[in-house]
């Protein structure tokens, strides 16, 4: 899901089925919900280094813990955990498999909230499918053994060349004369 689509998704969740009238009737989500979304957007930016994506997702999950809207908390957690799993895998740290599992649990809950979020539940299912593709690809890459370079054998010593033996008396052949 692109950051723009995520923002539209959260806006639709905030406005709900009744649009602006529903927004006036429902309490406004806490600033923590908006902060979690902002951190998600930062983590999902194009060409962001994995460490920065990881840091943004950790900050987003911390903010999300204080989000007062239960629906937004579920949606934010699903997407933030998805991005954290990818960052952890790329950084070779953490338990990216567990993060994908937790993300899929939240995304499953999100998809089941069809009455509250309408057609956006399909976005959660699409993210679940993306997570499965990433997880499968990551697991396959992890299962492929990394070729280990074979040690280079030491060069063989140069063959000994025959030469004079130190300390030996070398006789010169004498010409033979006939008497």
C-alpha cells in the first residue's frame, strides 16, 4: 500500500460511512493515531534506508499504543508491523517472521471490520497477500545456502633445480690422450 493510499484509507476510516456528518458525531481520534500514521508514511517512503524505516516503524508502534480509536489502532498496527518485518529482514535483526505473523493477525481483524470501513477491508486483505509474498520470498532466500568460497591452496614450492652441492669438490672432466 502506498503512503497516499494509506492516508486515504485512514481518512475514510476517520470520516466513516456518513462523511463529514459522521465526523462531527464521532469523537476525533487522538493525536497518537495521527502520529502513528505519519510514522507509517515516513517508513514507507521510497528509497528509505532500512534502519530509518525500522526506526520509523518502532516510533509509529509506540505512538499507536496510545491511539484512542480502536479501528485505527488495528489498521495502523497491521501496516506498521508489515513494514517493520521488512526492515528487520533487510537489517538481519529481530524476528521478521513473527512480525509478519502479528501483522497478518491485525490485517485479518481489519478485513473483518467491513461494516466500519467498507471497501477498505479489501486493502487489508491485499496487504496480507503482499506480506505472504514477501515472507515466502524471504524464507526462500534464507533457505538458499550462501556459497562459501573455498580456501585457495597455498602455492606449491618451486621445484628444486639441480645445482652445485655446497662444499663438494667438483672435478672437471679431463681429456683423454692416447700415448
